[in-house]
């Protein structure tokens, strides 16, 4: 079975992320962002973006995508092994998506304010997969700064949107994976 481009793109991003987090230790992975006492570090961003992937996969079964209903403080934020296991599980689910599900209509519930007011819009599973891939690239850009600060070399296009031209486009785009 040939995978849709939206699925292939997200799978590639998840694989690249898994390879990079496999190069650091749990202490670095779980550390809060500089200047913060909690959160905002590598693990927090990884958990956040994996929650988005989970939300769109859940929407294939429920018909509703709830990006803002996330559980914080999970093992994914503090243990690389947990994050890599979730990446593997989500990748398997993405790989198993039937092509017919991609065009399915889905409601997307978005929280608009801190009081909990929401808005529901309509989309499709494939459009939400494209959004989640773009959202992943955005968080990878933030993660890239943290990883570089810890001496982790990045692939030349890590955290850059596909439409972003760079001088590194002609260089090798991958690094060996320690996974």
C-alpha cells in the first residue's frame, strides 16, 4: 500500500525526532527550558507535539479532533524511552490508516480563551494531518535550539518548513540514527 504524502511527511518528521532524542540523556530531555522552573524543555515540547498526533489519530475513530485536551506531566515529558515508544506506536497507527479515512470529515474543537470557551470547525483527516505535520515542524524548530545548546547536531533542514529555501538544501539531509 502506498502511503499518502501527508502521512509520509508526518512519519518522516516523527522518525527524525525519535533519532534526535535518542542522542541525549533523560536528564537533558526532562530539564525545563532555561529560566523556567518547570516545563518548556525538550520533553515538554515532544509531549505536546505527540499529543497533537494522538488527537488526529483519535479523530479517525471519533469524528472529533480535540487538540486542546492534553494531559501534562506524563512519562513522555521526562523519559526518552517513553517518548520513543509513543513515537513508534503513533507511527504504526499512521502507517495503518486506510486511504479512505483521509477524506473523512472531522470536527475540530478549539479552545478560544482561558475560561474554556470553544469553537468547532469542520475539516478532514488529511487536512488535520497536514496541520499536525506543520505544527511538528514548528515545535522541531524550538527543539532544535535546545538540542544545539546541548551539543546535539541537527540535520540541515530540521525545524524548517518544506517551503523554506536555504543554502543547506544541497547538503546531506540526514544524520546516522542512534535508535
